[in-house]
C-alpha cells in the first residue's frame, strides 16, 4: 500500500514528492518539477506518485545493484515484492489471505502460458515465502545472471536470472503505467484508484 500523507508531519510519499497537510488540505509537492502541487485524490496525479515510488525506491535501486557482486538476492527480493504489489492494483483488491494466488496471477500475466501452476506454487514457496518469512530463499533456488532465461524449472530446481527477471518486471511496470494513463482503460484505472489511497 502507498505511503499516506499525515496531518502531523511532512513525509516523503515517493522520491522527491513531499506529502503535506496545509490549511486543512492534503497536498503533494513534486520537488523534482519546480515544486508542482499534485492532488493526492486525482487519479492522474496518483499515477505520477506511484510511478515515482516504484521506480525510485525499488526498480531503479535494483538496476543500480546489477553490476555489483553478491547482489542477486536483494534484486530477487525487490522483484518478488513487486509481483504481488502491482497485481493488487491491477485487480483492485487486497491480496490479504490470497497472497499465493495474487503472486501467481502476476507471473502468469508476465509469462503467459510458460509455466504450470505447480511451478508457480513452488516459486512462491521457495522465493517469496523463503525471502520474506525465512530471510533467505529455500534450497531449490539457484540464482545466476548467466542463465539463458529469467526463470526455469529443472528437476526440482528453480533457476533464476535476477537481471533478466528485473528487466521483465521493469517492462511490465512501464506497460502498466502506460495502460493506467490511457483514459479508455476505465476498469483498470478504477481498480488502481480505489486501491491507491494516499490520505
């Protein structure tokens, strides 16, 4: 869920976007664009904030880590958190109590008909649950940026190229932002607008 603007203190709700409560109004100040005022209730301004949030705090950071050594698990963690998060906005409902299905829907959308349900369940359990509940992927996961594809499932092992997976996720996010900006996509925009609450 997004960072919420508070009445009692200013808070950054995205990189260089300061949320403020002034004279009974919630506003967002885009410091990167001449302190332009953004309306946290306007869907198009929400899209600006959301894009800056996801790219600036997560995807851009992961991209900078690619060239470093021993960064694959951090990149993978960012990728795993993206999947469930973006899918909630696409569907217009929280994944609370349905995390596994939400995660798998996102992967099936990004990689249509490439993996079977058992593979995606295994990926969820071994990566997402492992990283966020155990602090490390589980034993069947092997990461290497040299793998020829983003994800593959071989003899019980899950082979992941964090770099290729991140590239796929960045492409997916850019496509989602374009779809959100298209006013003809009423249902998609409504789903996002109802879930992305800043105040």
